[in-house]
C-alpha cells in the first residue's frame, strides 16, 4: 500500500509480476531496477509518487502522485508509457487511491471504501466492490488467515506473533497451483515465513497436544508454530519493508515421494534505502536456516553509484 508521509528516502516499492524487476519512488521521481543485477533500468524525475506498479517488463506503468504538486494528485491514476515518456490514459477518482494491481487481463484500483475492477485492454469497468474503512486490513496484526477462493473456505490460520504489529506486506511464492509458502513483513522488523504446502494434509492435520485434541483445526493452526519461521531484525523496527518470494525449489526424497527440503529466495526492500536477498531453507525435520545472499544500497542506485555485495 502507498505511503504518503515516509521519513525515509523511499516512498513506495513494488515488484513486477514475475519479480524480475522492481520500482521505487522518491520525492524526486521513480526508478525501475533489475532484481537480478541491481542495474538502474529507467529513471524519471518528475516529482513524488506514492504508487508505481509495473506490468511485467513491459513499458506500461500505473503511477499515482503523492500530491505534493497540483499535477500529481493522489486521486489520479496515470497509465504511463516509459518508451515514449508520455501518459496513455488518466483516470480520476473521488478519493485518494490506496493501491493498484494489474496484470494482462485486469486492472484493480483500491480506494478507502470502494474497489474498481477494469479490463486491462479496453479499460472498461467490469465490477465495483464496496468495502469498509480499514487502514491496517487488521487491528492487531497478530493473526494471518488464508482463504481458498475457489472453495470459499478458510484454509489456514497462522499466528505472526503475540505483540501488536502493523503488517507491511504479504506475498505468496510463485506457483502454477497452490503456493508453498507465504512471506510477511511487519513493523516489528522481522520477516515471517509460513509453510503451506511443504507437508501434506496440513489443513486437516491435528496437533498431538491436549489443546489440539479439543480445539477446532483452524484455531489449532493459529496456535501451532510448526509452520512458522522467523528472521529477526532483518530491518530496523518501525521501518516500512516489502518482501517477495522470488523462487522456490523443492527437493524430493529419493526413497519416497515426499519433499525432503525446500529452498526459497526472498527479496526484501526496506524503505530506509536497502535491498536484501535471503536464501531460506527448510528440511523435513522442520529445521530452517537463513543466509544473506546479497545486499545493496538503493540510495546509491538512485545516485548512480550502486555496488552489490
């Protein structure tokens, strides 16, 4: 979600749909950066933006101004062509735009009390969804619930922690079917990974504890830490961050059809100006390890002096 009053150099950050690139915005403009190399691919200094969303690696961007200039209203969505440097279409709304998501078929615009769904090609409106004011999508930020849309059922409930926190980002692993893991960042400064598909029949599995024998499975899941793994202090507490799962590799046990280990690549952008990439490994004994693979200063990318490590 957009951040209009950040004390840090980055106002917003977003990865494209295949996580091959990401966009960041500063008070001066926005940049597009290659996720693999850290190379600056595009730079436009035209003022502050609170939303910059990419359509894969194409020349199309969806951008929303931060309102610091009359021409950059937070109520106006601009579909922008990076090749020509000109807007393709502008769409105005009655209230500030909080989030934008797009793919090759749909464009979704989220306001405080309404969500609009458009056809990406014709920009004709397909549906509107009334919502209720909810600045955080959670009061405490302690429980994360996952619903299976096709079955209209709640499939998982996970406890992120016991202390109240603001969830900054939630991202599923890329998958052609159901994702293996979910990654979350919050104001605690930690990165949380929840395992969805690493063990079979998780949704119906009951804990062997006394509480597990009497509580419904959806409550039991929230109390069971077996599928929850944390990297503490990845970011300073309170600093906004955004993480995605770029890749997941499952290694099968040679003696059975079960998965022996899972390795995921997690990319994280901290709004104080850093990009980090971690390798997360989980084995069949539920033992996890984290390793920092590379890191670079996004402020240096902004100034054109980036070095990766």
